[in-house]
C-alpha cells in the first residue's frame, strides 16, 4: 500500500503541512512549558511570601493564643478556597489551620530556617511551602499550601487551545501549500501539454525556451536534445526504408522482367541457362545486401563483445592482396602493401573492413593505377589507409560516403556491388573498436583511412561474424 499520493502537488502540500505542524508544535510546546514554569514560579513566590508574613505575625504577637484569637490578621492572606495554612507545634499538634477544602496535610520532613517546597500529586494535587521557626513556646512549623486543580484546569484548557491551533495551522498550511504547489507546478503542466502535442508527424517542434522556470531549463534542454536525436533517427530510418525499397526494387524488377520475357514464348536450353545465370547474379546481389543489413543491425545492439587479438598488419595486407590479385590484374591495378606493425582488434572484422576499402578502390579507381595499402602510428592511434588514383570525389559527397545506401552516382552499379552498404560497414567496424574513419580526395589520389586506437577499447556487445572471404571482398560501397 502506497502511503504517499501520486500527485507531486499533494506531496508538496503534505510536506508543507507536516513541516508547519512540526514548527507550530515546537513553538507551542515551548510556550506551554514557559507558561507552566512561570505560573509555578509565581505560586511558589506567593506561598513563600505567606510563610514569611506568618513568621512576622508570630514574631509580633505575644503568644500563639493571641494570634489564634485574632484570625482576621492572617485569614485575609488567603482569600479563596484553594489556599491553605497550618501552624504545627513540636508535638505535631495543629495550632492554627485554614483548610476550606479539607486537605489532609501529609507528613513533611523537618524544616529549617529556609523555605522548602513539595508537590503532592496523589488525591487532591497541591503545592506546599513550609519553614520551621522558633516560637515563644517552642519551635513551630509554618505550612502554606495551594490546591493545583485550578492551575491544572487552566493549563489543560491552554493545551486544548494549542492543539486546536496546531490542527488549524496544519490545515491552513496544507491549503496554502496545495495552492502554492499547484501554482508552482503550472510550468511543469504546460511543459507536459506541449510535449504531448509532439508526435511522429511533428518531431520538428521544440519546447518553448522562454519559460521563466529556471529549474526546468535543464529538463527542457535535455528534452529538446532528445527530440533532435529522435528526429534525426526517424529521418534516417525513413531514408533507410526508402533507400532499401529502391535498392531492392532494381534486382527484383530485373528478375521479374527477365522471367516474364522468358515465359512469353518457348526458349532454348541455352537461353534458359543464360536467364538462370543472370538471375543468379541478382540473387547474389540481394544476398550480399541482406547480409550487410544484418551485420549493421547486429552491430547496433546495446551490448556486443568485440574479441581482440594481436594482428600483424603486414600479414593481413598480404592475405588481402593475394585474395584480390585476380581482380587487380583484370583491371591492371597492381596492389602494394606497405602496412606494418601490430594492432589489437577483432581479426574477422578488421579483415572485412579492409577488404571493403580495397574492393571499393579497385571498383572506382582508374585502370592501370596503383592501389596502396599503408599504415602509420599517430598520437596513439593506428591509421590504416587504402589509396587509389582516379576521378576526385566532389566535396559535397565526402561527408555522406559512409552513410547507408549512399552513392555519388547511383547509376554506376556494377557486378559485386554491395548496394551502398560497404563503407557504412567500415564505419561501424571502426566504431565497434572505439575508432573512426575518414576520407580525403583530390585529383592526385583518394585516400580512405581506418583509424583505430593503438589498444582498441572493446565495445559492449556481441556481434555475429557470418561472413566469408567472398562476402568481405564484395561488401564495399561506391
């Protein structure tokens, strides 16, 4: 069972009422104790004064009998039914008594020349003051007392009024606190109303920055930043869906057109074989695209483990040069491997990233030019570069080359094309290792660089490496 209400304004009002009740209760308790002590002190002074006056009367009177015969001398000291007076001799006999309430005086310890006090709490509560004085016929004990019923009743009424005032103050504090909290929470409600108006069709909207609530600026700024990220991600997802549909429409259209044309009339066995071979190329293109998309999707999972091991960059470069030797000879583009040194990285992922860069250089570099694989260590980072000569890439394309499905020229589809996902895979592999990618292009050369930490920091997630040499070589983007 939840003790606190769900509404924050009610919580604030209750806390305000509780704190006010504690404050008022503390003040009330202090005032009550102060009043009680002040009344007790005044009563004690009055009792001590009566004892002193009785002693003065005894000193001024020839005998106790004379004092007893003139009660008006001391009777006017009392004046109400709550006051009491006793004069007791050495034998314990009461010589003079004024006791309207019939209070039974208790046995008191022997007094001395100083006034002593005692509170009687059983039966009729009373406060007594007594003193032992010498008399003409022996020592006497003078006792003055006062019943505490009236005082206790007055204090009880005062306590009740304090309780009522405390309850009324707590209720008033709750009402004021609720009013203040509702008014203070108004910017939060306005913020919630504006946030509720933002949906997938209005991600461009932002929360008003002109609000006077300083405490909400950090929340509003964080919410606007989240909206910006959502808008960017939603836009990227929309573009990805459009690009995916466009990329898959071309091979599917080719398959459908060729199949419909073949079924229009009877064909020879050679023609059917040619159709199947052409369809096989489209199927492979679709398979490569699906494999690349699956790789990218798995790499974005929130928790991947990149398995690091030591890699000799020169040996890896030699392996890839041997693999691409046939394609390089076909295009007259020799491969030169100048990569050196060791790096800690996932072997399969790094191999796939470099294969994509080499395939990209062979596909779009000028024929009969050199493709160079190089490495360098700068500022604690290993830079692995693949350089080729050819037409310079226009500056407006450079920031987008590593985006999914991006092509400088969409009409330049070639056999083995990855569908615009190869360079996106390279960037993802770099990010999984805590690194980055860069590209520089001018009329002299185009250089793609994979930048990894000298001791790569593993990302947090496990990624499937369902790839082989052929897929790694053909996964590059234009």
